[in-house]
C-alpha cells in the first residue's frame, strides 16, 4: 500500500503542532519523523511500510511483544465493561485482583500494600512523599533528606527529579526540589556525617539505566540494605526499568536477596501496553498513616487515572503470560545467546565496554576505547549510529554514546542476531567515515 501522501501530511502536522519529550525540536523539525503505525511481536512498522525490530522495547516498556492477543482481548473486554472510575472513593475488581497478585510476587508478601499511579516518575514521587510523611508521623521530622547516587535517574516530576543526578536533565531546576544528597558510591555514602537526617536512600538496583546502563558492583545492593538497616533509613528500590524480568529475574533485588521498604514499578507492569505504576510498601509504613480525621495522617496524593481499569486488566494478563508462556524460563537461553552474539562487536575499533545485565545491554562507543577517549559529545555519534541502524531494520535509542539494546522478551534468536548485526553495520558506517 502506498501511504506516502498520508506520511507527508502527518509529518507536516507533527512539525506544526507537536512538542516531543527529550527532543531538540529544531533538529526534529528538519527531518521527516518516523511515524510508527503498527506493532506485532518484537517488531514495529512505520507509515512507509518499513519494519523494524523494537530494539529498546519502546523505551524499556515492552515485555511479551506488541499486540499480544491475550493482552489485547483483556483490555478490550475491560474497556467494554468499565473504562474508568475514580479511585478516590470507589474501587474496582481489577485493581483489587492486581494488588493481591502484585504483593505475592515477592515470596511471603513482605510489601503487602499497593499504591497505584500512572508512570515511573509518579511511582517514585509517591514513594518519596510517603517516606517524608512517614518520618513526620513517626515523630522524626528531622529525617528530611534523601540520598541517591551519581548518574541516577528516577523520573521528571519535581520530587523524582530532585533525587536524579544527571546534570543535563536536572541542574536547571535545582533549588525547587526536595533536599537530596548525591553520592558517587556506597563508600562515600557510608562516610556521610548525618545519616540521622536521611529519610530514605533511593537506588536503581543492579543497573543504572539513564546513566548509560552502568552496573553496580556485585553485592553492593546487599551492603546498602545493611547500611540502611543499621541507620534506620528507609530503602526505596526504583525497579521502573528493571522490574518484570528485565534483568533475568522478576525483580532485580531478588538477585541479591534484598527487600526494600518501598518498591517502585511501572513500564513493564502492563507488558508495556498502557500507563500504570505502583508503589509497594511495608505494613509498618502503611500503618503509620492510619488515624482519625483530626489526627491528619492521610496521604494526600493521587491522580485522576489512578488504577485505570483497562491498564489493570493489561497488567493481570501480562502476569498470566509470565506463568502460561514461562516467560522467564524462555528468556534465559536468549540472554545467553545475546551475550554470544555481542562478541561480533568486540573487535570493532570504536567499541569500548559492553555491559549486559539480563536482557539489557549497553555498548560504549568511543573514539579511542583503549585511551577511554570519547567522540566529541556534540557530534551525537550514538544517535547517528541508531539512525543508521534503522536502514538495517533496527530501532533503538542511545544514552549519549552508549548504544542500548533491550528488545521485547518474545524476540527470536534470529531476530536477536539481526539486531546485533544491524548495530555492527551502523557502527561501521558512522565511525569509519
Ligand atoms: C529507573 C527509572 N525510574 C523512573 C523512570 C521514570 O519513568 P517514567 O518515564 O514512566 O515516568 C525511568 C524512566 O526511564 C527509569 O528508568
């Protein structure tokens, strides 16, 4: 089908009326946008009928593939039965069932209370506000500060941004935020002189995404848990990227047998189909908020679309799929195959470190990897490589000059090899100019 007239009109209207996230619009409007019109399994198709492997799972969200029939049916049926109802003052069966299922994903249900919101940022925002209010209610108003780590990314709402530590994103807005200290690593945090002022420590467990897929040293998370226990500080785990199997286990924290006090999940919770997030907390935190009206302990936080029923139905269907399709078992050989396939990139002269954590890969592109010498940042080498990869059937997006590969779990071994080969060709095309 020749849809080019449609593409031209859509492109023009996009350029006239839209403002895209994390995007320099001047450059965006200088080129025809990629207009995605359909998705199926691990692939996406654009308005000119070109097909791509979804190499970053549509910004780290997709799990079982696009348009999985089970999720499509579950969402359609729910939409017909109940599209939306307020979660302020009413409840509904799908949210109740989902909460029950979520809390039992961790053995023994150590985080038995679920607070729903809409996205990763709001899951974190809620966790931070809960932590501050928890200490006020417990009679420790001096615990007013958060600790996070250099390179951290926890979202873009003001609270979540205050614990983020990526200068380009957040420096401009510093000063309007929660009080937060950013530490290079656990050793530096341990030498902090006022742990009694910390309400909570927040961390992306095992791997920092927006920092460029940076891995934490093995055992660090467990040590951090011990540090927090020792000083009575709450531990918030941001599993927005890592949750729902991305690192090879359902949650990243399970690999170090660590339990947080608050757990933030989003992205993959619906299989990557609809916006939904959850903050799971301990019973101890929850009960601190109980009281009479006069005691004023209520957690005043929420959004209009909290626990949207079709989103909850999608999440339930996604959890069913984990069981029915044995998603995590099926993923293990793919993780191993991906490691092998990546070997073909190692001898390219611009490829530095290749980091893998389960089904997440970060590939550093450098002018001189031996000397750790980067390409000038303003050349946007990583972005150029990803654009070049499109011509070889792969869609992904870098973090600066780190190429990201984290496809939907349903990807075939053949598609995995194709994705890596697309990156190899694109690196050669862009770097060997
Ligand atoms: C670790 C982490 N936390 C929070 C967020 C924010 O999630 P959202 O974009 O859904 O607001 C992200 C997004 O990439 C993330 O990677």
